[in-house]
């Protein structure tokens, strides 16, 4: 072993020999924010989660209560108060390493019977066996099929709120062995994150919104287009603080009128006293075209605004008037598609044009066939009436996320270990996993580039329940047949774990130290995620699992940088703005540190600088303006995106549904974060019906089918069937059902999902040839009362586990696992400075992890938010910008 291949054991022995060495984690881990009652039980430990910051009350090493911190979290939810502790001790915890029986029996011969995934028993094994099998599968795949044959399905980092998330740890590990195929984009907003930078110069879907006080003081009409901020802001990508709960009430009480365009009445509609306008799902483009026609007919358009701030307006207006195709997009035309009366369309068009109007568009709008055109249509209509960039007016596509509207601190946030550079250039758009597995070598077009799918032979999945959020799950499970190994690393027996070969038990965030930030956009608090209890069973943190795996492959020093884990947390904190005023020891003792937003942030207006001086502050589009007709998209010659919002009939919707079919939408749940918290029994008691996911349906539709409130129903189409519990309501329009995404699956003998997991019936088709994004909300199905449910829902019961199964020990010396270390010693030796900084510090969620993933303009659109979060100074930002511009996808053309 060379000096480059320092082992974990050698380092630990050297560390133990050094005098006075103390782990900061052990030294300070028991300290916490002082309880309000000075006489109260003192064993309280500060922690933070997607569901809010809190103190865990610990007695005899076990959490006995969750105590919210109301000065930090303005509206603690049931997910925090009930779910966090409940799921920590739920029976669905994975306590020991596991290997599927046939895989364990046949790993040497190759006879692993992949058809038995999800059906046969798991064998409890020791960590050495599980890690040796995992490392062997990785090395075998690299040698026989190349690094590109390994697919990392972990992309979003939603599994926990910390900086040392499993997806980053996983990518760091694999990049040390040459990389792997990765996902690009996401399920949340995969269509618009590709299209909107071309149209308005920014992803928008992950961007801060106008400061709420500006809206309160200026906005007359706030239009919620599918947008439900009261529900969706209950959770957050970082640590939720529910900062917008009170401001929304202030905006309402200041006299702002809310109008909600939605197939169903939402929690936000009730809270904000919104006027509910029912619309046929997937027809929002037609609505905005119809309103645009009426604006033009009445002379309410703002020609001066369009001349100054937009390009391509005349081209789109000609389409609206019918000069292109002979069909004028009148309110009467739109009424026949949307189900909204023509007079109502005219009324809204005039109201929006004559008022100070803010449009809030949901991500759900673009999770549909032709989805990115919906957001483009909203932008075009707002530009037509001259709204974008004015105080309290314009467009925003993130009001429902990350407490959009809170003032921004503008301070850098914690950045953990870098993922490093991936030497594999293969990728798969997040929603196209099935397509990739079924069609190795097939060409596909994505974001202006023609690529080919790799031939995947192994999947490694850390902290990501991709078998739950992928569409058309029956096809996905069939596609798994070609894989020789699936490794799933998680805390609980999720769907992605049940269909794995090797299962590595990760500890929950409560059982490890980490660091995070409060407010996805405000970034005004830094949180210590302190270890509360010891890991359950033999589980280890994701960092420790990859550390051990790296050690088996001779890469321990490279993975850890040969320093203690707590030193990484300290370094992450030192890169924040809070570290300038609060020492690390004080921060860790208290549990949080503040980096408040400056006063001027309270007056910030989205696109305001562009509106005030478009020449000095151009958008990062080809023209520097809002592209009502986008030539850069049109020039790609994608058949289903002509560069402007046009009406194209969706693949399936009420306009072409078969008799008896209803449109089913799948919004984000109230009591979960996607599939997280479905294993909390206390939360399930609040909403499940006979143990199944509730489906909301119109009373008329239900009664016509003999369905009563609380009945079990079977929802079916050609892709599959699910069983759910009926909730009858007048607050959802006829012809539409609503079934939250994220339920854990349970298949009965007929192949039906017995728990109501929506993705057994959603379509795997892409949104468009431009974005390759999901169309989960483009789905029709029939529904009938279920008379033959076979048994109770068993989604939360563990699979069969053999604890005393005899198997041969693995001789690791014969596997030669450390031979891959030879390829990494000079991996980064010739990396230029800007390149090094990009891969080590510029970790933007949902953005490409390779400079070739974006055009120059797209990078310019995202770097203003990326650089401050990474804590780059002007010189560092210039180095990274130069690197990105020289290596962007269009660099050769642009230069």
C-alpha cells in the first residue's frame, strides 16, 4: 500500500497515539439550546430537519418527546411533532445489512435470479460481507462494462436536510473510482428548469420571489395558478421555518384579492379567501391564450412594455389571433377546452390587465405533456399586459416552495464535502430511467444536445426512493431484469430497498452530526443537526458507509481527506456568513446562528433590476429580453416545442378520455415529504382510509358509480391499478380525482397496488423532446368501488428476513478490491483552478454537475445565485465563470 493509500485503520491508530486528541462531536454533542423552563428535564438536544428545528427530549438514550422552537419555527406541523419520533422507532427501520437470498447464494456463479427481486427473503449478514459484495459488484462492473454501466439513481438530496447528504457522499465515492452515469434534472420541475433559462434567463422554479412586504403594499390581485403555498411550504429542501405563514395572512388582510385557477379548491384557497376558478387539468395554456386574445381585442396590451422588454411578441400575437393556423384563440375557443365559461375568461383577462397583478405558477403545471409551455404561456401573458419586474407584479414560479417571498440574507451557506469530478459523460434525465434501461445505445435529445443511453448493469441508490417516484412502475420493475446488482442504502424499507439485492442500513439524521441552513431562499439561519441518540441496530451514517466502502477499495484517505468528520462540519460552518460573527463553538453549543437579511432585501423585486434598466441589467437570454418567441428553442427544431406557447392536445386528458374515465392529478401530500413519513403510524391515523391513501373525488362522479364516502375504490388504466379510499367532496370539479403522490407500495396477487401508490398508473412518456421531463399529471383512469380487496395494506411491514441462514465467508484478499485505487492518484493532478473550485464548492441543487450540461447563457442565469451560496469571492467567481464559459455545451459555437 502506497502513502497515497492510507487506510482508515492506520489513521485511527495514529490518531489514538497522539496525545490530547478529542473529538469535538463527543466533546460538545450533548449540549443544546436551553429549555424555556429552567426547571425542566435537561437532556435536550438541538436538531433540525426538513420539517423544522427542534429539541429532542432524551431519557435513557431514547427520544421521549419532540419540543418545537417557536422563535425559529413559526408554525410547527404534525410531521415534526408526531412523525419525526414515530418513524425513528418504527418497525420499518433497517437495523442490519441484508442481502437477497438468491443473490447471496449466486454472486460468484452469476445465478442470482433477478426475477425474484421484491418477492423472496433477505438474509441478515455482517457489514464486511455486505460491503465486500458491494465493492466486488462495483469493480466487476467497471472492469467488464466500464464506469458508465453503473447508474447513480440518487440525485435530489431530499432524504435529509444536512450538508452531508447521501447523494453527495455517493457521488464523491464514485467519482474517486472514475465516476458513473448520473441523472440530470429532476421530477419536481424538470421541464421548466430546462426551458425557462432560454425564455426568461433563469430557471425561475428554484429562484427567490419578490419580498413579501412589496407584495403586501402593492399587489391588488394575486393569481394562484395551481399554486398551493400553504400546503407545500410545510416542508423544505433545507430546514423549514414556515416563515411565510404569517406574511400570507398579512397580504390577505391588506386587501389583496386572490384568484385560484385549479381543478380543486386548496388549503391556500381557504386560508387566503381565494376565488376558485375550476379548470380542466392540462389546459392552462389554452386559458392564457384565450385571455391574451381578449386583451388584444380590447386594446389592453402594453405595446411600449413589449417593445422595450421583450422579443418575439409579434410572432406569438399572430398565433393568438389565428394568423398562423386559421384558428383565433378567443375566449369562446378556450372555454371549449378549459371548461371555464368564456365570459369568465374575459372578466379575468380584464381584471388582470387593469390591476397590479402577481402570477404565482406551480411546478405541477409543467409536470404534464407539453408542460414547459404552460409556464411560457404565463410569462407571455404577463409580458403582454406589462407586468414583469414591477413592484408587486409579474411572474413567480416558486411562491409555494422554500418560503418564497421571505427576504434573502445573501450570505453563503454551509458547503460540505465536494462531489468531485465525474469522468463519465453519460447521463439520464431523471424521469427517463425506464427508457434508459430498456434502450441501451438509443439516441435521445435533451436540452439542445443529442446523447445516447448507456448500457446500465448496476444501480447504486443512496437515500432516494426512486422506485416510488418513477412513473409506470410496472415497466420499471420489468426493466430491472437486465441488472446484475441493485444496491440500496437507506434508513427504512422503502420501495427502492424492497427491490434491491444488497441493503445497507443508514442511520437517521437524529443518529449523526450534520449542519444545515434555514430557509431555502432566506438563508438567514445556520443550524447544527446534532446527534441525538445512538444509531439503531447496526446502522451507520451515509458518510461512514462510504468511508468503509472506500477503505475496502484503498481510497479511504481520498474520501475523508484524512481528517475527522467533525472537522468537515466545522469547515462547512466556517464558509457561512454566520461564522464572521459567531464562533463555531458558540454556534454548536446553542444549536443555531443567525445571518439576517439586510434591510434592502425587504424591498427586493424579482426582475426589478431588469425592469428599471434593461440595458444595464439584461436577462441571460439570447436577446437579453423576455423571449415571447424563443428562437434558441425554435432553432432546435423540436417538433413539440416551437419556441412559443401554443395549444397542443395532451397525450391524455378529459378532452380525449374514454367514456367513464376521469383525470387524476397527484399533488404533493399534506402529511408527508413525498414518500417520507408514510411509515409514521400516528400520521397515517390522521388521514388514511382503511390503511389506504385517500383519493378526493367529486360527489357527482362518486354517486354515479355507486361509491360512498370511505369506500375502497379501484383506479385503473392500461398501465396498472391501485386501491385507494374515497373522499367525496364538492371542492374538486367533476371529472377529476386527486391522489397524493408518495404512498409506499404494496402489490396484491392481481398486481394492484393495495396502498394507493399513484405511479403504478402514471405515464412514463416525456413532457417534450426538449426537456424529457415527467408528465405525472397527465393521466386518465377509470374508477369503481373495490369489492375484492384481498387483505389489509402491508406496505409498512418488513419483508421476510432470515437471521440464521448459513453462507460461506468471503475472502476479500481474493477479490482484490483495492486495485481500482491505481486509477485515482492523478485524477485531479492537472485540474485548473477554476475547474477545481467548481467541482469542490459549486454544488447547485438540480443544476448540472458538468459544465457541458448547460449553455453559456444558462450558466450565466444560475451563477448569480450559485456563487453567493458557495461563498466565492470575486476572483474565485471569475475563475469559475471562465471555466464554465469555455466548457459550456455551446462554447465552440459561441466562440
